[in-house]
C-alpha cells in the first residue's frame, strides 16, 4: 500500500490528523455506453481519468487517492498517473444498473479490510475533469466546519422544473414538473435549483448509516458551471476539448 504521507506533511492547509482521515475515491468502470471507453479516452492528449487523479494528488488534501474499477486497462492507467488501485471491483458492480451507493459501500468495506483509516470520503466523478483544487478544499472545509452529512458541488441550473422543464402526466400530456400557485413569469423569478456536478464529500459514518448517495442533511458548494462540466455524450466531450483549447476553465 503506497502512502503519500511524506508529501502531505509539507502542507499547512489541514492539521496532521485531519489529512490522515480524508481520502479521494474515484469510480471508473470500463463499460461506458454514451462515449465508449470515455474514462480513459484522451482529452487534450491525456486520459480523462488523469484529470481527477492529478488534481487530487496535486491538492495534497488526501492521504490516498483510490480508483475503483473492474477494468485492467483503467487500473493500469490510474496507477501510471499516481492513484492506488488496492482492490478489484466485482463485475456485478460495474453494470449500467449499478447504483453508485453500492460501489462506495463496496469500496469502503474493501479499504477498511486493508486497514485504510478515514472518516471523510471525497467522491470525484472522473467524467467531470475541471473540478478545481479550491473547490475540493472548500467542500472539505464546509463539511468539517458545519458538520452536515455531506457537501455536494453544484451550479445553479437554468433548466428549471418550476418554469421550463416538463414531464408527461398519466394521459400523456405535458405538465410542469413542479407547480407553484402562481407560475413564475421568468426563470429568474423561479425558485433556485441546483445541478450536481461530480464532487461529493461525505461524512463516512453518515453515509454508512443511510447507505444512499443523497443524504438528508447536505449542503451545497456552488462552483462555476465550466468547472462542473460533465462528459456523458460525444458532444460534451467535444465541448470539453474546446474549453481547454479556448482556455475557458476558471483557475
């Protein structure tokens, strides 16, 4: 088991005890459908997963950066960029129908059996490559200072269920997803809604209590839309390439 402890003691961002209790957890299965093999597809000449790994390591916020995968190629590339892959994820936890709660529960169990010590787990979605070090630090600080169950990275969503998002009713006709007594005249007047964007910071004890990725007492950390850009489709991959070339990602 490779430890990053020697590098971590050079930072004064957190106390020694706090650093040793925080890990970064990156889930990456091999069977992505929207963009085949997207987790290791090259984005500006670098595998997509490398962005999450490198920013987590560079931050020096974590004692360990862990990748959970069932795929040997993803495991090899993850190790090349400095992550630890201390266990292999079962294939039954790498299907389209697998919930991420099950992936995290399996990962936590495996890590504790291997004697990893942690009470804060930062889940980084590797399909969101532009999460900043400052975003991770602020989210961890918010969890430790306010003591919610979890902190989620979010941005304000302009698609709004109170104003411009609809669903079919039982008769097949369109209705607003959420109704108010008086429909807002503009999106700006509608209640604020947030888009989750691939940064989740958990109190591990609370996650194990509820066994659900969405916990009852959770706080938002707003980040720029560009930093929360998620790649699930080919067009979103192309947009990410353009954002890099045009230097559109906030520092």
